[in-house]
C-alpha cells in the first residue's frame, strides 16, 4: 500500500468516524426530543379526555341526578342535555342487565351487555351498541342507587383525539380487551409493556408508541440540517486532515522506530592509494528494514538530517564499528595507514553528541593506529558562522581529520577551504563519470583536480568503475581511490574477512 493510499484510507476512516459519532449524537437528541414531544402530546390527550368526561359528569349532577328514579321525568331533561352536549349521543338508565329508559328507545327495554360495573364513575367500551346497530360506543357510567346512568359517546370523538401530527408517534387506548388506535381497533387479551409508554389517566389506559418510522420522520423534518452540517463538516475535516498528513514526513517516524530496533548498520567501502594498498574505509549507513529490505542512504539520510535523528544514527554506527573492529585491531595495525571516514552534515557540527561519539570511537579502538576522518557533506550548506567553525576546530584538536565531500557539486567554495582548513577533498562520482565521455568534460574534471593540487589538499576520487578512469586520475595525481572498481560497500564482517584477514594470511604465506 502506497503512502497516498494509506493517507486516503485514514482520511476516509476519519470522515466515517465523524459521521458515525455525529449521527449518533444527533440520533440521541432525536430520541430524547421525540419522547418528550410524544409525552407532552399524550398528556394533552389525557387532559382532553378528562375535560370531556368531567363536563359530562358535572352536567349529570347538575341536571339529571334528581330524575334518575323516574323515567318519565328523566327522558325530557335527558333529551335536552343530549342535544346540548357536543359529545353525548344518548343517555340511558339501566339496572339488572337491562336498559329500561333511553333517549333513543324511550321506555323500550334492551339487553345491557356491560357487567362488573364499579361503583362511582367509570368508562367502558362496547364494540357493538345494543341501541345503534353496527356501531361501537364509549359509555360513561355513573352508578347511583343501583341505577346505572349511561352516557353514550361516539367512538370517533375518542379516536380523533389519537391523531398525531406528521406521524411522529402513535397514541392508543386500551379498554375492555380492545386496543384502540387512530387507524383501527383490535382485540388484545391483555396489556403488555410492548404496547408503549403509559400515561396516567383516571378513566382509560392511555399509551403512546414510537417506532423506527416515527424516529425517521421526526429526525428528517426537525434535525435534517444537523445531519447535513455533520456531513459537510466531516468532509471539511477530511480535507484538512489529508493536507496535514501529506505534509508530514512519515519517514521520520519510521526512522525513529528503526533506531529503537537498531536497524541501522554500518557498511564499509575500502579506499586504496595509488599503489593499490588498502588504506582505510568509508563507513556508510544502511537501513536493514524488516519489510522493505536494504534501504539506501539517499532515501533516509536527508530526512534524518532535518529531524535530528542523524545524530542517533551516527551513534549506532560508531557502536557497531567499535564492536566489529575491536577484535581485529592488530590486523588494522599491519596496514601501512588506515583511515575510518564517516559522513557528517552541517546540523551535526553544532551538536555536542558528534564530539562525544568521535571520542568514544577513538577510545574504543585505542590500540588501533588509525585516523578518524569526518566527511562534511555539502547537501546542506555549511554556514560560515562562529558556532560551526568552532565545532570543527574542537574536532581537529582531537586529531580528527576533516574532508570536504562531494567537492564541486554542492555549496563548496574557496571560503570553506580558507576558513575550515580542509584535510582532504573528495571528488564526487558525477565528475568521475565524466571521464572519457567528451573532451570538454575531461577538461572540467582536470580543472577540479588541478585546483585541489594547487591548494595542496590530498584528493580522494570516488565512484571509480573502470581502469580508464583509474588511469586518468593517476595521471592527474589523485591520491586515494574509491569505487566499485575496487570494492563495493559490504557489511563489517565481510569487510574484515576480505580486506583484513585474507591479506594478512596471504602475507604470512609469502613470508
């Protein structure tokens, strides 16, 4: 997976996460708001029922109670009350399971299907009215002196109360084994909590129910702009997060992990003099990544320099060089001369760790006669300030040699040679590659070598890959030679085997 695809996956995950959290919070708000709304609306329904039934009961006690024992006196007054009331369609008197006085059937007797009427005032429901065929009716029953005074109320008056705006919730009644809703009536043998949330009422079991469709309607109508804002905000955050992640140098984090796991190792490339004697080696950093394998220094060194990790990499290289070379100090001492060269950059010069690590190397190989060379790379311009110059002076006081790496390709100038007092110049591979290509390019290389000879600084030519380049440089008085033509960078164990142990064994055989 590439860096860009990884970042896009992270951005997509952020967008999804913001939407999920945002939608969840808004949905919780919808849940609370809708339940509050449904409760308040159901309370209003309950109050309306109390108002209807309360006014009917008040009318009874004011106008009808004194006539309940005499049907002839009761009927005229009951008819007037029934006509004046917007809720009552009939008023009857009943006893012994029989209606014997009614504003509809007058003195005719009818069977009365209501049983187990409680004393006082109660509300009952009849699915099939005995007085009006094929109609249901609510009965408000007032029990007094073994007489049941029944006020018949049309069911549509109650079902109209169950209307809910925008289908936000479903109010319903439960009475006498029937579940009554706006969209119809159904039988229910018992009432369970699944029917909804109860609302207190003295006359009837009142509930409200909220389902998924109700939540969707309420949320989309009242909170749609919140969902829209969250969606837009998530994409805005995703865009900002994408730009932020694209600007992050992720290699820095990988380098930090690599340092923690000690994945940076030294590779040594031999350096020879003009007589083909091995006179030292350049220590090159390699990153042995468990997933990506060997990572070349050009990939991570610039990032390490910018982040400051280069100091820790240098420290790890020094530790491993000491560990690898210390057992073979006698082999090194058999060499005519031996240089160990490390690349350092401008930021390292002003850091105390550099001098500390150099001393650690010198003391760690204290029985080894060698010169420590620091090659100042010109990838980053070396500032001509007192801090950097004093840093170099402190290094030289410890006997450390200074080489100017990549001479002629970076920010080098005669000012460096004047103020820094360079011990070696390294001719960059790009100049070595010019040799033999075209005549004018040969002149460029010759001028660089001539400049080094004029200022009296030994030259190390790197990047040599064939005999022609070697001979050309020998003719131009180069002092030291390095490149694939002589040997590739190898692990420290391999370097010891190829350039220290085998030459020593060969020499002992000849003697």
